[in-house]
């Protein structure tokens, strides 16, 4: 017997295309890998690699809040972290585009969390 979730997934794939069910998984992967993305971006701009266990503080003080129309909204808990992240925007985008090309990310916006 087939599960109801499998049947619904097939129906939605038929209606909206085969990639329909993969987009939420990809988004979830992006959201959950923010620490790794920030660490890799910092490593690219540092003279020597940052150890995996040494996550830059900016990752702990920020998070991806939303993705809309190819733009990632990142929130930080202090204006200083927003500025620091803005200086690393090109490196962050490079890492994200390399890891998640199917999301077609075109840019990033930063704001102070509420």
C-alpha cells in the first residue's frame, strides 16, 4: 500500500513539474548550513583556512530569514554584524551559488533582527 504523502507528492509533481518537491529540501539545506556558508566565506578571504570547529562569530549572530525571488534576507542581532556581513557579501554569495545553483540566488539583503 502506498502512503498518502507519496501519492500527493506524485500529483503535485505532475501538476507543477518534477522539481516541485526538491525546492523545499534545497531551501531547508541552505537555511541549516548558514554556519558552514559563513565559515567558508571567511576562509576564502582569510590568508589561511579557518578550522571547521572555529565558526566565525558572525554566523552565531545572524541567520537566513527568508528567500524571495532569488534574494536572500539575512538578519543580524546588532548593526555591527550587519556591516561585517555586508563586507563579506560577495564571498557569501559565491559560496551559496556554488553549493545551491538550483536556487538561482541573485543577491542578498541584510537587516537588523527585531
